[in-house]
């Protein structure tokens, strides 16, 4: 769904902080990798290159996985795939 200039849509706080979660997770993985590489090699250049590479790769993987997951709208979450003909007539859930 696209937002038009007249829409009153406001993203929730969770939606606003979602990118920070991805960057934070990638940063944690990069710092962990940097510590391991530095103590293994004592080479700052290799440490910084490894940390940067891991940061970018983890950030890309998290973003791609987030794009692959699309939650169902509530009216399609009943297992029928949104088809009213497949709904159980004895189900009185208000649909």
C-alpha cells in the first residue's frame, strides 16, 4: 500500500526502530568478528576489512530476510487463503 499526501498513516514506534535493530545486529556481528580476527592475527588492516565485510553481509542478509517475510492481514489469517467459500460455515468468529 502506498501512502498518499492526504493519508493520516503514522508508523508505529516498532516500525520506526526496525532499521536500528538491523544495523545493531550487524554491528554486533562485526564487533564479534573483529575481536576474533584481531586476537588471531594482530593485524589492524585485516581486522577492519573483516569487520566491515561482515557488517555489510549481515546487514544485507537481515534486510533480504525481512523483505521475504510478509505477515498476513487479520482477515486472511484464518487458514482459508482469503477465500470466503472455503470458510467453515459453523465458525462464528465474525467473518
